[in-house]
C-alpha cells in the first residue's frame, strides 16, 4: 500500500478533529502525528508555529458553526430558531462552541460594534415585524438576546451531564419577554 502523503490540509483537518473532540489543549504536534500515524516531521514542515495552526482551527470552527446555524434556522422564525440553534450547537459541539465564542474579536469597542459584527442584517427587520416594534427596539432586543444566549450556551457547553435543552429554551423565552417588556417601557437603542 502506498504511503499517505501528508499535506497542510490533512494536518489542519486532523488538528481540527482533535480540538473538536478534546478542546484546543489536545492540539499538540505529537497528538496530531499520532492521529495521522506519522512522525512529527511532516507536522513541523506545515506548521511553522502553533499560533498559525490555532488560527486555522478557529477559522474552521467558525465555518463549521456558521454552516450548522444556517442549516438549523427556520426562515419563518429567524429570531427564535437562531437562539435555539446556538444552544443546540453548544451542546452538540461544546469545544467548538467555546472556541468560536472565546476567539479574539479585533476592532470591537462597543456593544453596537459587536452587534454589527456578529449578526445578520436581515434578522432585526424580521424581529421588528414579528413583535411590532421599531427597528431600533428590534436591534436592542436582538443584542440583549445575543448576549443572554451566548451566556446560556457557554453554561450549557460546560455542564455535565447537562441541563435539558427544554429548560434552556424556556429560559430564552422568558428572557425574551422580559427584555421586550423592558424595551416597551424604556425604548430602544440610542443612535439607530
């Protein structure tokens, strides 16, 4: 049988699978080589440093999560289904979720910038229409739920054996109603 040629893509994919199953702490040159059944030499030849490899893994994790979210969002209920999809991916892929959530975000100096960087523009108008609120109020509700859902997802991804998804979804619904009530009392985001 011919020897498998080790490529950069093979190394990155093996490292991604190690991170996916055990977290970034399991991504070591030695464990990648063991997974591929080769010496450490091909790993070193493609990965000049571990920071570069970690960035490649983070990019792959981000793409994986974005693909998962896109496949699990109900276009008729963008807001609710997006929040629930975040929770589902946190449970299904806890290491990837934490990698995705905890990755450095450059150039973010306000919650408004975070919101613009992390959300899809079509969701706020959908929220506004669903709840009969202004676009500014929809953005504020969406930001509040984004922050809340990331917190819930993080808790969900580190709890063992795990909180039930139904309990988390119920908390999301309650938080959404509380945030909506608060918005209706106080108004939406400044500077629409």
